[in-house]
C-alpha cells in the first residue's frame, strides 16, 4: 500500500463534509504494518464541536417531529446499505484497529443486528396508561427525545459501539454529535456515509474527529448538549460523568473490566477451555468483556494449566487480514507498551510467567504491534496484574479451594462488567449468579459478547447510568413525559 497518496477525510456537519477550522489533520496507521497509512483525519477542536452542536439543534427540529416509524424507515435503508458494504466495513475495521478479520466480520453483523433491533423500536417505544385517582381523567406516559446528545466511543469496536449508541438514539428522535476514538475514525466516516446515503436529514447526525480532551470536553461543557453516551476507560468516564453531573446532563458511561471465569472441578473441560482461550486471546484481548482472570478449583488446576498452555502455544499470531491468524496486533504503540509493562510487573510481583510474554519482532511481525499471547499462573489478588485492566492478550490464572473462595477472588476487583462459571452443578451455578458482582453473568459460556435485545453494562467501576442496548437504550435516549387529561368538560 502506498504511504503517500492517502485520502484526507473530513468531518460531517449539517449534512456537509467539511474541514476542521483548525486547518490541521492527523494520520492513522495500520497496526499490523505501521508504515501503511489508513488516511488523514481532521484534528478538530472546540469550535468545530460547537458548530456541530448548532447543526444538531437545527436537525433536531425536523427529526424530533418525524414519526418514529418514519425514522425507522431510514434505519432500514441504512441497514440495507450496511449489508451491501459489509465486507468493506470488516476490512476497514481490521486495517485501522488490527483485529482478526473474522472478529471484524462478526462486529459488522453485530452492528447490523443492533440497527435492525433499533428500527423495530420505531413501532414500539411504549409508554403506558394507568387509572387516574381523579374522575373523568386519563393518565398516560409518552416519550420525547432528550435533544442534542453527544456520542463518545472507544477504538476497540469502531463500528459496533457507535452503532449501538447511534441507532437507538436516532430512533428516539435525538440529534447527535458523534466523536469517535482518534485511533479509529475511518469506520466512523463510513458509518456516516451510510446514514447520508440512507437519507438522514442534515444536522441529525454529525461527525467530529479529533482529540477527546478538546472535542469531548466541548460536548460536556455545552449547555445545548442534554445527554452523553460514553464508552471508554474508567479514568476518562469517571471524570466525564462527574463533570456532566454538575451540568445536570443525563449520562451513561460504560467503562473498563477485569472479567473472571471460574472453572469448577465438575466442569466440561473442553467447553471451558474453548470459552477461555477465545475470551482471553480473541480480538487480541482488547474487548471490554475479554477474559482476564481464570480461577480454577484446586483439584483440577494443574491439569487445566497444562491444557491451557498447550492450547495457547498453538495460536498463530499475525496480520488480522489473513484469516489463518488467531491473534492480531495490538491497536497502537501505547497499547503495546502498556501490555509489555504489565508483563514486566507480573514477573516482578512474583507471578509465574507460564507461557509467552515476548515482544514479537520476527519477520513481518516487526512491522506491527505484536505481543505473544501470555499466561501467568500463581497469581494472587494483591497483585497489580490481578487488579488492573491490561487490555491485551494476557491471562492470569488463580487457584481456589472451592466455589466460595473463587467467588471472593472474582469479586476482589473494582470492576464488575462480565463474568462466567463453568459447572454442571445447578446449585453452585445459582450461588454464583446470585453473588458475583458483575452486570453480565454467564454460565458455561465465555465472558464475551451480549445479544442486542438484552441490556449491556457493568457494575461498580465498569459502568454508571442506564444500561445500553435492548429496551434500556430507549429508556436512556428518551424522556418520559406523564400526561393527565381531564375530559369532564365543565367544573364539577
Ligand atoms: P478512552 O481513552 O477512555 O477513550 C474513549 C473515548 O473518550 C475516545 O473517543 C477518547 O478520545 C475520548 N476522550 C478522551 N479524553 C476525553 C475527555 N477529556 N472528555 C471526553 N472524551 C474524552 O478509552 P479507549 O482507550 O478508547 O478504550 C478502551 C477502554 O474502553 C477500555 O477501558 C475498555 O474496557 C473500555 N470499553 C468498555 C466497554 C463497555 O461497554 N464497558 C466497551 C468497550 C471498551 P481520543 O481517542 O481522542 O482520546
């Protein structure tokens, strides 16, 4: 791929592709081949963001008054276009984010399922009626859009996370300013092209690329922005949530994870191993729901570790665009540095580096941000590698004497996003479901994923505000208005 002739992509504001008023752009590179440029993108600032907010205020006037089923018709058109461009979108995701092409294809499918589900909400979006305590009075609830809403997304799902915020927000009649992660703006540009072709009115969906500190802050500070849907790190999300709360904005913040799987001695070991290897190393461990910790009952611990190392050693590492590769590069130099730093910390803390841990520099791999899939055993809850989100292909293994101790270890972190237990014992499964502190709980399945019609989100430092997806998304992106009508006609 040529490094010189790359396209310069623009912001999308008020139905037009425009350059940033800063006059500056920044490059995005392919994490598998860092000499390959994906494109140049606008380095926008606060002024661009405020232009986008003003355009959204205009767009809102039309969109909020468009019947929800008519909004849904545009969503269905966007869905068709996305289907036609599915393979191109998957390749875009892999080339800018790095993940294996099979994961990127699954991400496109997920985005499409979300849009299909959200379009269906255009014909539901229920309120309710209830008897009034007053005579001749009807009481019911109805929904209104929040207004102008900011959408701030991370780089690890550059299409699906924007889609799972934007689709329900649009169906509910909001107008949006979308700020994608600086590392993955190309998928965002393509998503905007899709909605433009589908006929979304000007100003309803605006795209502003550029640094979060400036674009994100301007959204938080603007009094015209009534809500913010954020996904990203706990550090940024916590700050954004508290700054927004001061301004009485409605906010949902989905943040980091340190997801644990418990393997009990009666578990189907093959099933557990499949879920754990995929959960830990799929998408290079860069999923919020990735498996980061495995807590194994002591009677099966050694056998489990032997099998885990065997399975991990067979994973092939390389460019995600080649379907033969299981593990792809990390998404950036920062990510690679952070993962290697944690591997060093784990060794210093006294954990046993049972497999991997190398910075991979052989052959073509030296062109990208590759780190060997890594397994630490002998990990204890007081270690930093047991507590902090690493967000890479690093799995930490703990030994527990029984379910109770395993649950204590699982609950010993500040995060609470996803978790899993492998067991055939229904009583133990329920004990786990009822005591593990995570927003999503799996039994005999990996920590990954979620279905679009069910709520998605975490407890504690993993999430605050209303859940995403399913009907929870409609609750977040709309205001409930309570209506009382006295139809008696005269004073009584
Ligand atoms: P991040 O650094 O927190 O960034 C997230 C978004 O916030 C980016 O668009 C970023 O822009 C923007 N941002 C940065 N500073 C900001 C500020 N001061 N005000 C407003 N916005 C600001 O997170 P990330 O590294 O992109 O993503 C990885 C994290 O996301 C991990 O912790 C992962 O667990 C989490 N995640 C959570 C979920 C979930 O559903 N719970 C799902 C996926 C990922 P720039 O890119 O320009 O910095």
